[in-house]
């Protein structure tokens, strides 16, 4: 029921820098708020405009496109990809020193946060001052969102697509920061917003789809008294078609191999050899469905008889037919597989994938191995375990039930309305 102090049809702005996978996770909540009677728009850089409008939502192009992925590719060309980069997943107290964390901010603030936000901040502020949204919902790297919300007096909320390593890193940084220690994040946000408060890094509240049993990190932000709203993950794959072959039940155990759209659309390809994985699984009595880009597919020397290659298939339609799924630990693949109660073998490529994989393995619902360990033999051995040992399926089913117990986006609307009514 709508909060009595919350007027129907208020203005809600979702915002993200131009990153397709981050935006797609926001779509179900945006539509839930829209169908509840609110005026919903999505602001992003021009590159994402067609992706937004294809969801049926109203796009507001702001600023100019960022150059993050061109920068990352160029950096790898220059240094061979060997430069040690800041690891958000680091949690060893002995390593989390002021020197390490301040050095980390000197990398991620200018070369990630500023690189994607600076091109859109001024235009987003101008739009918010003109349109006057009541609520701004931002993905956790789009600090342009809270900056613009502060400029127009709106309530603002983060919507996570990852383990909240941003809050954890910030908590460690504030804990070890010496008097007078430079805070590049606060300096940058403060300069753009005209002031700085920690709520500009966390939102007034945070919407999160991580089930409680997968929040094993004691520094997940709870030590800072943050307000987390749990929400069930609802898969959204964009414009999708269910192929004819997927409508029939598989005759053999089906295994999906999906290594992430961003790996080929944004980066230079997969972090492990697809050919080696296909060869290693060729003798198994399974129905292997591998989503492989056209470019990667052209480079394959052979395709085993037990393998079906597709460039894309909606994972939300494929996952329920699978006995196991091999993936990279990205939010969409990970959460969709969790939702359908399918055991996972995760080969994490970047950011929080390593933690997601470890949390899942600790829960007995999957296995993991690093890219360095991801030989054909290593993948094969772990996949056979997932298929043969019943406990993996039992634990995956338990996590599915936990996810289904979370409020849906539609269920969450009244709670969001209540918070906005109280905070604005």
C-alpha cells in the first residue's frame, strides 16, 4: 500500500554510466515503480540510449560517452597487463594499510570513478535541477547520481550489482586514515557537489539482491550502520527469443558454459581458452550449451559432438533446463543461476567474482577455480563432481528458496515509498 505521505506519480530517476550489464539489472525495479504509477526516467551517456529505449523506459542522454574500456585496452597493450592493480577483494588486515588503500584510491578514483562520471556530471545536474526528481537510484560507481541528487534536494539510493566492496573498501580506508591523510574520493565528490558527506558514497539507502547466507563478510557495511533493502533478483536479459531447441527437455544432463557478454563486447575476449574447455568435456555424456561470441567461434578448430554453440540465449530460459552451469561469476549469470537452484562452477575473471565464488563454495552450492587453475582437466574434474554429488544440488536448492523469500521489486515499492516520504 502506498505510504500516505508519498504522493502518487512522483518523479524517479535511475542513472548509470554507459554499461549495459549494470543497467539491465535495474530494469525490473524501474518497471515496478513505473507500474505503481510513478514517472520513471533513465539517465545515462548517449551510448546507452538504444539499450534503455529497447526496455520500454524513457531515456535521458546526458554528457558524452566515457572511455573506460578504451583506456583499459590501451593500458594492457602498453604494460602487457602485468601492472599490479588495486584489489577490492583484499581483506587481510596486515595488507590493508594506509599506504595500500591510499594507493588504491589513487588508481580507482581517477582511472575508474572519474573517467566514467566526469563526462556526465554537469549535464546530469542540469537535468535534475530542471526535472526535479524526488528519488535518484544509482548504480554504485555512478557517483554522478548522488552528486546530482544533492544539487536538487532529492533522496538517493544505490542499487548494487556486486558484493558491496565499495563500502568495505571505504570502511577500511576510514579506519586506517591518519590525521590529515588525503582522501581523493571525498575531494573529488566534494568539489563536484559543493560539499561532502559519506551518504554521497553510500546513498540514503542501498538496494541489494544478495541473500543473507551469501553475506559472509562482517565488514559488509553493517559496521557503518547502513540501511540495506533486500530485493529478489529478477533476471532481465534484454530483447530475447527462446529458440525451438530449448523448448524440449534435454535427453542428457545439460551443462551451460557462459563466460559473460562484457568479456567480448567490452574487453579483449575470454580469460580462459574456450577450445581447451570444449575438448576437455568432449567425452562426457552431457548436452553442453556454450554461449560463444562470433569472433571466438570463428577461431575454434573443432566443436565436439556433445556441444551446441550459440552466440546468445536468454539465461533465464536456459538455466532451468541445466544440471550445472559454468560461468565467470558476473552478477547476471551468478544470480540467475542461484535463482533457478542450479550448481555452479565459477572461474572468476574480475572485481568481486572471486568472493562470490568463494561464498558459493562455502555454502556447498558450487565450486570455483582461478583462471590460472582453469585448465581443461581442472574444469572437467570439478564439473563431474557437481554432476555426481547430490549435495551440490541440495544446497543450490536451499539458496534458491532463500532468494525466493526476498521481496520482489513490486513488493519493495511501498518500502521505497516510505523511505522517500520520510527522507525528502
